[in-house]
C-alpha cells in the first residue's frame, strides 16, 4: 500500500514538469521494512484504517530528518502531511533532538513553500552539517539537482 501511495503522490510532479521525478521508483519493501524495524516510519489511515499517507525519517547530524512524506492525492490538502510532521516534532523533542531537517524542491508548491508554512526555513549550503551535506551530494549524483533543491530546518 505504501508503494502505491508513493507512486500516486509521485505522479503529481508531472503537473509541474518534473516527469523524471515522477518516474523514480518507490522505496523497496526491504527499505520500508528497515524503516519500520528502526521505528522511523509512520502511517496515516482513513476512517476504514486504510493507509493514505506515510512519513519516513532518520537521524542526520543529531537532528530528526524527514526522508520522505507522501500523501495519496485523493487525501491531500486535509492536513495529513502536516499532522505527520507535527508528530515528528513531538518525538524529536522527546528525544532531545534540536531540529528537524529535510531536503526539497524549491519551485514545487507542495515542497519548499509548503514546508515554509510548516515552520521550516532554508539552510545555506555553507551551514550544512556533514551528513546533510552528504545527502545533498547524493541527490546531485542521482540527478535530483536538475531542478533547484534546498535543505531546510525547523527548530523543535
């Protein structure tokens, strides 16, 4: 189900001309299982307990880090993604993590502008910690930097 959510959510990138992003494969079952085993994945369900969104996280430079948030388009614009983010803010606080980080596209309305509304602000490349800098380099190697991207942070 999570892979289907990811594929459906990914298709929305075609609306803004990022077809190559839409074509990226979803996380493998093994990868999703690893997030689950590490307690780093959360799923939002509908009234019938069917998954409609998920968030995958890690720890990067001592901060909680959002690896991915995907909401099925049939359930978007209902605050589900924000609820998942706020859940992570709460958990990060309980684990004494000072901030939440992520990387995202700058020109996609449901990416950087959305995260700004959720309290995130851009991090200058010169201020990236070593692990977040590595993530940004890896994104470049994977071709994601063909479209402007940034790292963002939200204090807990």
